[in-house]
C-alpha cells in the first residue's frame, strides 16, 4: 500500500512513533488541548477538551503507535493507536477506544480504559488542519457492508467538551511536548 504524506506537527516535523505530542484545536479561542474529562460524575475516563479560562489550557500529551511495527512516521494513511502519556486515578490503560453512544445526539464518545481502537489522521486541504477518524476493522468475510465510520468532533454537554464521533469534524494540530 502506498504511503500518504506525513502528518506534520506545528514545527513542520513528521509525527513519530513514541514521541509525546499535544493535540490542540486548530481553531483558537474555543477550548484547549485534549485531556481526560468526567461525565455524569464518573471517573475522568472520557477524552475531552480543557476549557478556556484561567490556568493552563495545554491538555495532556499523547503518544501515537502505528499498527505496523515497522512504521516510525505517522502518515495520512497510517492506522495507529493513541494513548495519553499520563496516568489516571480510575483506569490503568489510557489508550483511546470507542465508548457508548449518547442516546440524544447518537454521537459515540471516545474513552480510555477499554479495548484499544485504531484511528487515522487526514486533512481535506494540502495545507491545513487535520481531522482524526475511525472506521471499524472489516477483516472477516463476508464483507461487513456499510461500517459505521466516524470523524472526531466536539460535543458540549453541561459545559464539558467531549471528543466524539458522528458529528461535525473538528480540526486539530499536533504540537511536540
């Protein structure tokens, strides 16, 4: 399979396996970087955004791990897992996965602590912000028909900004930690 162009950080360098990055919004003044957030009084096991306000809006660093053990650079065609490079008081595993669906919006939450999920990064323009996408693996015949793929966006509920699938795409950029 042909390699796509490398995904570049804010300094113009390719995203590299095992290096820590902050996932920042490409739109300024809406919220900060990605972090762990709580929902309905739960442990902070949901991926969300740091709110704008006093103090740091940096978020938590993440590490991208390509699915192919021989890959070191994240490209626009690379499947990878992503994990926060931080610990959680609630779960051991900070690798991102797909969580439950919100019954009102039908958007699926991105969570940590469950089964690791493979994501990808793409962009619509030659130069511009990136989007994070997900599509379920379709490895076993017969073909899985129309899989319910999704692009990551932001869902705001009760003042908390959650990273979810199935809504409008939200643009991100990646900054080396």
